[in-house]
């Protein structure tokens, strides 16, 4: 495991210098199908980016927006920015032009490095647009000067002493609560977290990491980039959207040992590929309910999934949101090498986690060494309270927002004293054999107070709703007359059921039959949705206590989500908008 003695300091210049010394000729970054960039080339290319930025008049503490998808040039640009004292402002590829404009105005960026395919998203932005625009693909200057990176390779390197407390990144979150905040993370926040992450899983120079999550998301950046660059691993990028048709051949070609993912990926595999194999006929379905048999079937399915992912995975990281308990139980039975991590952008992001050998379904895992967690105002009966944190990975603050920063930490009035970061997550801590294990209940802002003062956790109800075979995802919200469940149907399964019934009645005349069938199926799907809403309400209400009963179920076409695939709850606030029928 890398230590402070190895690195010299918790800064990105020290990290890259150390990796260059150890892994110069090893591959570092690559687009699948193209030649790898070595660590020596990465160091040289990032130096050239620094030379170019300095020659364009940018100085330490200048803010450089970085707007692109995963590719080697993204990493080269990042090191080129932060290694010379400037601050990177990574932008999510799925930010809308209006969101980007608001960030540019708020942050006051001095330059932007943008991928060519995303340039159309910003070319009409007027407010906050910096005078210098550089194309990420080849580092050609598009605005503010002329030339490309080749014109600056003989320019002097900027002189700068980067300290651990300098701001490396300002990351604007696309969260579930609506307001985008600029989280200031220092060199130490990010590099220290990558070092300590090694206590969960040790990365080495023979590892191959396949990256398909946005690098502008701190989870992928810290675990899927920084930790890899620290240990000589090679990171491969898709270079295209992470759809199944692109991922399957990529897994086969790269044969990754490390993958960082979000729960939705494995949940879809389990629900759409694994579960149907065991529930397709009455005999297998009956066998599947026998726990010892279920474990054997899960193990067989797990081997098939491992093969799909290239056959060499030793670390399949799951973070960004809570994973379905049934899916996690399947992974454990299958002996699939999954790992669970928990944290927030504000904590760089890791606070706790479990490596593949120590995962326990339903719990997050061990608190990261060097981090301290406590439960604020725990419930006397359940022990559930808000998780608060202290550690070198906790953010500097919210950029240009002292009020919000102050509200994010405890003060003298709190029983724990000042300076603890309030995560907003509810959970419990359990100490066993000298280790503290974290379990989460839900978000404190999501908790609903029942009519008799009961604490209702919508995530618990959503877990049950998502077990319904025709529900893809769900959200439980409070309305004027009780709880409302919003559900997104699994349209593919719904369509298949409608087709199966309609096609029983075939009639003569192929063309006429085809038209009639299509119309009948469309009507049947619409009819089914209405009928199933009532069925879902009964399904969930028989499995929860009375205070958590759902008064109404509504369907939504598709939930709006964050980069980590969490539903943007603030968009579905039905209080005063929905009334009981």
C-alpha cells in the first residue's frame, strides 16, 4: 500500500512523480482499440498541458473547466491543471447548457477544455463563458489564441509549489435535492482517500480497469482513476456511450480485473437476465424457493456473469447509491467479487466500505481507516440517527457559500461538538472485534413523519415496490392525503405479457391481423397499466405496517436521474399537488 513516505505528500504532483519513477514504461491510459499511453507519456503530456496553460496567461488558482467523457486526454488535462497549482472544475457530460452556464457564472472559470462532441452544448452560452476555449481531443485552441499543444512544448514549465491544502477540484453536484453546489476538494482530500482506499482493495500494476462512469463524478475519479494511477494500473475507456452493445465486446477485449459501477447495472442484470431463468416455469420456480438449491443456482448464474465481464474480475465496485438487498444476496451466493462503498462528493467520496472478501448483505462495511463516524441524536429504540464524519477526506467547503458550508457542519450547540460533517444519511454503527461497521437506513431529508409521529423511511417501501415483477423503479413521496407511490413499469415485460395474450387469438389475413394485433397489444398494455396500479397498491400494503400504507399508485414514463443513477427526488414533490381519489 502506498504511504505518505512513498508519495512525499498527499498531492497530485507527488503522486504522478512517484508513479513515473515506478511505472514509466507501463501502460496508464487507453481508449479501447487504440495504443496505450504509458506513465512516461502521461507525465510528459500533462507537463505540456501545464506549459500551454501558463503560456496563455493562466496562473496558480486559475479555474479551468474540464468538460468531456472518459478518455486519456481527460487525465492528461487534469494532471496538467492541478500539478501547476490551478483548480480543475470537472463538468458532467449530461449537464444541460443552462446548468453549465450557471456553473460557469458561479465559479468564474478562466478557461474551458471541452471535448469536440460536447462543444455544441456550450458554443451558444454567453454568460460566464471564458475567453479561452481548448479542444480536449487534441488540445487545439479554439478561442482566445491560436495554435495547439505542439506549439507550447518548448515553453518553460510554470513554477509552483503545490500544497496539500490547495484546492484541486471544485465539483458541482447534480444531486437529488436540486440545487447544484460547488464542492471544494483539496489535493489531500482526494489523494489521501485514494491511499486509504487501498485498505479495502489493493490495486497493483497488473490490474486493468474498465471505466464507463463519468470522470467528473468523484466516485469514478477517486477509485477508477486516482487509485489506479497511484498503483500502476491501466485504465481503459469505451469512447462511446456505455450501452450493452458497446460494453460486452469491451469486457471481452480488455478482460478487466477492476470495474467501478452503480447498483442499477447489477440490479438490471439480476432482474432481467438472472431471475427470469429461475421463475420461467413452475418446477424451477418451486426449486428456487428452497434456500440450498437457490444458492447453487446463484453460483451457476454467477459464473455466467463473470464470463460476461471478461472472466478476470477481482474487484467489482458498487457505489453511488444503495443496492437492492436481494441482488446483493445473489452476488454473495454467487461468490462474485463485488465490493460496497459509501460516501459523498463532500467526503472525496469514501467513508466506509467492504472489499470482496468481507461484504455482508444489507450493510455498508468497515469505516475507512483514519475516518471517524458517529451517530447524531440516535433514536433510543433503534439506534438510528444521522451519520456525521470527521477525517482528512472531508471537503474544504462549498465554493462561495459560507452559509451552506456552516450548515453542513455541527456547531457548539450539538452534543458532539463543532466540526463534524453532517452526511444527511440515517444509519447505525456497530463495533465488532475492534472494527466499526456501518449500516444505512435512508436519507434524513427523505424521512416522512407519519400521522402518529412514526418515522417512515420511503426507501424501505421502495425496496418492496421494486420486488413487483412489472416495476422497474419506484419513488414514495408524501402528498396531502397520505403516501403516493410513483412507479416506472418494466415496459419490455409488460409488452411481452400483452403480446402473449393477444397472439393467442390469431385470425386470417396477415396484413389485417398484424394491424389488429398491434392495436390490440397497445390497448392491452394501456389497460394492464391501469389494472396493475391497483395490484401494486395491494402488493405493497400487505407487506408494510399501517402507517406506511400507500394511498395511491401512479405511473411515470421515466424518472429523471443524477450521474450516479439516483432519482432526482426534488422533481417529484407531490405535496399539495396530488389528492386522494
